[in-house]
């Protein structure tokens, strides 16, 4: 009987993810416990820290080991291999979580919105010991397999080139038309969809709900628009107590 039940469970799970990729998908609808709040990095340039913390947070929800909102401040203040608020490097941020772990927002709340970064604290703000969680493995995905990965395990992160005309974005599917390059930024890939005849990636930015569609950006999908399909990455082993 147990062997039969295990077979049925395996069959259902396999069927669920062997079906064709749906036309639209939003991880927040698939896993309602994922936090829908779009946080803002404000005047700190470290979008990678916010996005990587958010991706790990979401995937901990999916894995059943959620610790609540994770601390961006921990990522910015305590990462010795990145440049505080001055530079975005997703590899350094994930390496930091893998080696040192990340604590909660309750322990170390965000205070670097003005660009000033305090030293890494040895205890939580309330003086209690800091408890951190690590990831063990980081995997890079392609445009061909990232959709199935998001459907299985939750959002992933990506980076893309920001151009000046992005500041004018309000809604719809974005494609770069005018303006110089501003720099490279990180975003969380929540899913995908189609608007009219345009396919898009549904991205959550690090600029708060005043940007775009309440903090979301629909980036043209299938043509590596702004380089957004080059760096799909996510942790695949989580919830390791540091």
C-alpha cells in the first residue's frame, strides 16, 4: 500500500511539471504565502543585495522553512567581498549567503536607504544573538529551462542593463528605445505572461511600489532584452542554519 501511495505521489508530481509551460505564471499566486511587498533600496545602489535576499526568502517559503522577511542590511553591512552601496554583484551576494548566511529583518532592519552603511553588528538590534541561514548550492539557468525551475522551486534572480528611458516606464511591456546606459541592476523573476502579441518576463524591481506597475516591470521575453536572459540564478539548497 505504501509503495502504491508513493507511486501515485510521484506520478502526480511528475505530471504536474511535465505538462506544457503555461502562457502566464506568477509565483505569488502559486504560493500565496510569498510576500507581495516590493521593497525599495532607496539611495543605496546595492540592488543585488535586496533581490538576492528576496529570492532566498521566497524559496524558503516554497521549501517550507520560512523565517519571515530577510535582512537586506545584513547583506550590505556584513558582506566583506562586495562594495557596500556602491556596486551590484550578484555572485558576491550569493557567495556571502553561502559562506556566512543571512539573518532576518527583525534582527537587523534596513537603515542604509540614504547610502550610509554602518559596521556589521555582532548582535541583533535588540541585543539578542544573531541567527543566520545559509544556502549550499547556487545554480544558473537559461531562458530554455528557467520557467520550469520557477514553477518547481519559486522565483529566481536576474540582472539587466538599465537605460535612461526606463525611468519613464509606467506600464506595458518595456523595450529599450532611447537613452544611454545607466548601469546593471538586479531584479526578481516572478513569472511570465503575454500582453497583446508581446511575451514578457514579470520582474520585481528593487525600487519600491512607486516604480512601474506597483514595483513590477514587464520585460520583453525571448530576445534577451537588455541582457535580462543571461544571468538567471537561484539557490537550490536552502535553510541551512549557520
